[in-house]
C-alpha cells in the first residue's frame, strides 16, 4: 500500500511516498481503508521532534517518538474511511462500515490502510457524512474539549477564545457556545465572518483592537493558539476567572500557582476520552458542530500540505485525500 513516510526528524521535505506492507488486524482490531486524513500541528511537531520548542521539549518529544529516529514512520492522527476487514473478536464494527476517529500518538493515518482497536477512539459515521469533513472532526475538538472542561463553563459564562480561527479555536468557539457561554472570538480580519457563523456573539480583529485594553472582562480566556499569556490578560479576567492554555511549558508551571482568585489551567497529559467520538457525532447530527476545512491536498502533495500547516496561518483544518487519490 502507499503511505507518506519519514525515517528521520526534520523539515517537511523528509516526508516521501513509499510502498509499505498493508497491516493485518489483530484480534480486536479493524482494518480501515483511509479515505481522508489531515495534516495537523501534532504531525508537524512530531516530525521535527519539536525542535522549534527548545532543547528540553525536543528531548521529551524524542523520548516519546523514538531516539535517535522515529519509531513510527507514518504520521497522521485523524482518519475517516471504510472498514475493510475485522479481527475475530470484533463485535462493534462490520466490513463496509464508514468510520472516523483519532489514533493520537500511535499515528499511522497517512496510509491507504491502518489498523485500530475497536476499543480506541473510533466510531461510525452517520449516513451521508462526508469523509473529508469527518477526517477533520476530532483533533481541534478533542483539544478544545480537554481545555474547556478544566473551566466551570455555564450558561451565560463570558468566554473569550483567542486564536479563534485555528483548528482548536474554531472548535473552541463551537464547544463554548454549545456549553451555553457568551463567546467572544478574537482572530485576524479574514476569519471574522467565519467565527461569527460558528457561534461567537462578539468578534474582535486582533490586528485592529487589543481586547486587553477595551475594559471588558471574561470568566474564561482560552488561548487556543498559544500566542497570548496569562500575564498580559490577567486584568481582563473576572474575579474567579481562569486562563486556559493549549501550549507553552511556562503555563504548566503557572498552573501550579495561585494568583489571588485567578488561575491558569493546563492539565497534562491531555485526556481525550473515546466517548467524545460519539459526542462529536451527535453534535454534528444536531447541527451544533462542524469541522472547518481550509485546504485539501492529495497524499502525493503531503510535503506541500505540511509546509502550509507550518505557516501557522491555516483556518481550521488541512485535509489529506488518501484512498481516493490512489
Ligand atoms: N493541533 C494539535 O494537535 C495540537 C495539540 C496540542 C497543542 N497544540 C498547540 O495548540 C496551538 C493551536 O493549534 P492549532 O492546530 O489550532 O493551530 P493552527 O490551526 O495552526 O492555528 C492557525 C491559526 O492561528 C491564527 N494565529 C496565528 N498567529 C496568531 C496570533 N498571534 N494571534 C491570533 N491568532 C493567530 C492564524 O490566524 P491569522 O492568520 O489570522 O493569524 C490561523 O488561523 C498551537 O500552539 C499548537 O502547537 C496543537
């Protein structure tokens, strides 16, 4: 089968297309013909061994992914496709089912076929669901849910999502709105209409206005893109408010401290329960969540796709077309 592989850490150019053996499902596994996957920030960070985040984080990244070279040569965490075979103990899936999900740090989705345990983060797609959209459902949403669940968001809570146009940001706006919050989305000028359509009641263009100087305060400030800081927005938090971080080692340390009645929250390691696959499917069926897709690339153009993701300018998600391209 064809797959995008890498044998050493480095820039997008270390990726190339190769013929590799098709995996066989173990007892409790399903074999998925992957129709679509995504290229996301986790793929890119892992491929470059997190070099851009400093030596300590890079060493940690290698400890997880392999020293001195990657143990798993196929990246890709998100998938949507068709069940091609099932292991003898599988009871929840049948050949022909359309499925979607997320393999996390096990990766292997940038290939025509991959195996996943039926106990893992995989679920069936609703009838009529499109493979490209369902491939992009989980990554941003899992991360947004992981963060937002650390705050006590209730109906009417005032939540500001900074970096609302990214994969996590577009999901964060929708999830906060689903939890009943009054959402303010902060993004660049090109995404203002989009984030409003996702459920934001107020939008702020960060190239024109600085929300830390407008006199408004929020119960929760969610930095969905890792570009803001607790220090800069502390005064914009209500009493008892919290700053939710997605990224940055400094936030892990700040989360251990108290700042009056204000807090930084960043729970590690992130937890992505498999029940969230069903939760997301239900939200999509109810019209309360959608995956925002910026660009699509064929598998052959995986290097281009990775280069684009690394610009940090994508709006929502970048999708990789796999089986259809074969
Ligand atoms: N996705 C993952 O698997 C994952 C997992 C864990 C942690 N993280 C971390 O979480 C953060 C967000 O990830 P992501 O995948 O959601 O990012 P992303 O989709 O790559 O974010 C891109 C978006 O961020 C916006 N942006 C860039 N710089 C900005 C700034 N200074 N202020 C406001 N918006 C800005 C861009 O809009 P403009 O063009 O308008 O600036 C663009 O729409 C990253 O720090 C990432 O490392 C990601």
